[in-house]
C-alpha cells in the first residue's frame, strides 16, 4: 500500500514482544520512521477494533518492544536508511 501511495518503504524483520515479527519503515521528508500497523490496529476481546498510534511514525528510541534482525541493524543499512531523530507528532 505504501508503494501505491508513492511512499518509499521497507519491510523490517525482527523480534517484537519476544516473538518473530515484521513491520515497516517509511521515508517521509527525507528521513525514515518505524511503523507497525499490525500493533496499532488490534482486535479487542469484544471483537471491536482498537485503533491507536503507539507504533506510528516512531524514531528508534520511541519504537519500544521491537528489535531488528541483525541485517537491518548494520552500519551500512542504517546509513542508507537514516532514521528520524524525533518521532512524528501532530503537535509540532
């Protein structure tokens, strides 16, 4: 969907909450952000969608519970995919 919207993105594999997991990084305004749409749209015990923005356009420091696989943490990869210093915020 990101590609169709014209947003550069990559799939990132790793561990999240002690389980194998994948999420995305997206490039906006020349920097990359972490985004995990799966964790921001869980289904509650009553069957209702619980939309949140806890994992939406986050820098590395604010992207808690996610650990990248080694190939996505190399110096070379990180230089090619310079992560945002600050997480996105509507208040900025």
